[in-house]
């Protein structure tokens, strides 16, 4: 079996349409819901909750009950198979890892769940793709810049890429232009939302990144 023929789950309809993942790192998992709602109102529908926030797995049932299919909630910062299993049992719609953990990738493939393993070097990224990743996460993306994605497409034309780590709202378009299937944003999008910031401002930022990405995608 070639790498191109490797079984893999494709990106969801929501991510294919919106091309933006919001990464949420909160002090408390009980703070997630208002931020998720503000993102939803701005058109950012794919939400990555991170295991660095205590109680993330336990909070997922409440979030699913509140938002249903209005948003797509996945779990990130996964580094072990046990964490991946717990996230899937809690209803995660996709999995994200900061490093390439092949057992996690294989579990997601077996379950038919999109998985986005992290890597930076060509060897790391190819290992994730060869194992069946939906797309590989270039992390931390700001250290290499969007031109890196263009260069990767030379030897790896089939590889799907999502940059994460230091991606800003205004430079999101350059990553899409370079060939990224989507962009993943944390601090530049979330801002002070978990520190008492105005959630209407978060909705505006979400709307802005959607416009930036949508306009660029329309040109492709």
C-alpha cells in the first residue's frame, strides 16, 4: 500500500467549509462555554479544547448538550493513547497532538475520526502523514513561516497541512495561499477572552479571520 492509499479520515465538512480551528487554553474548563458561543457567533465552528486545561474531558458532555451540532469540538494536546481514548469516549469529533504519536493516529483512523498530529521537520510530518493523519499540524508554525508549506508541497504534493502556533489573523491568508487546508489559531484569536475580556470583541475577531480566510480561499 502506498502512502497516498493509506486509510485516513478526511477533514470534516465544517472544517472544509470554514478552514479555521480555534485553540482554547483556559484556566478552568467551566470557562469554555461562553467563549465557544462567541466564536460560533463569529463563524468559527471548529473548536480545539486542550488537555492543558484541567477538567476538559469532564466538561465535554455539558458542551455537547449546549451546542449540539452547531460547533465541532475536538481535543488537543494529546500525547498518549490513554488520553486519546478518553477524549473519544467523551465525544471528541477530532484529535490533535503536539507531536507525532503513531498509536494515537492509528486509533483515530480505526475509529474514523479526523486526527492532526504535530511535527516540524519533514521527517516528523511525513511520519504522521504516512501513519494516516487527516492532515499534519506544522507546529510551531511561526518559527518556519508560510513559505515552508509551499516548499513541503514539492516532495510531498499529497500531504495536507494545518499550521498552528503563532498564526495571526492577518497572516492567515498567506498560509491558505501557500496550500494549507486550514489554519489553527490560539492567542491571536482568543485574546483576553478567558481573562474577562469583552466577548463581543472575540466574535468580531472570529468574523475577521473568517473573512480573511474565505476571501483567500475564493481566489484559489
